[in-house]
C-alpha cells in the first residue's frame, strides 16, 4: 500500500454574490476518479506543504493565492493507498479566476453547498470542522 501526503486547499473566491469555494472533479482515470474534491496535490519530499499547495493550485487552476493557513488534517486508509491530507484555507489573489486545467470540471459553491457536497471519505474531518465553524464572514 502506498503512503501519500497531500496538501488540499479550501480555496475562497470572493464574488459579487459573496464568498464561494472551489471544488473540482477528479479525472476519471485517477485514484478516486469521478469524485469531487478540494483542489491540491502531492507534497514532494522535502517540500513545505503550503508551498506544495501553492504549486498545485497554480498547476491545476492557474491561480495564485494568499492567506494560506492550516485548517486540519486527515489520515485515511483507502483500498489501494494510505493518505495524509493536510487541509489549508486560502483566498485567490485579485484578478485570479480558477480554471479546470487538470480536472474534468470545476464548480464554485457556497459554504452550505460545500458542507453538503459528496466528497471522498478522507475529507470527513474537514467537513465536520466546517459544519461546526459555520458560514464564514
């Protein structure tokens, strides 16, 4: 079984309708393909997780972000791999519009839509935290 460390971002996009959060659809041929997730990716050996998140968000969505802050983590055992998910919150920099460069689709969702969204099992600790914290200001 493979051990993987992943940095995932709760990416906030400030819109004229209020804050929205980025969710992406995993490519069909990827691990957990066809499922919605928070964007991010593998942390390289020796790479700080926040740097990995910034790199992955640029590669996957074409964006830069600020205010990168740790939120929580999750250690989950899937059938084919064990994943340590490091969740961060961040905000898109002004003028950055996320695009699905490596995902099959992208959605901007409200907080309520986010906590009700079906995510892979490893995301459960983050969703519980977001439900407890409630709607961001």
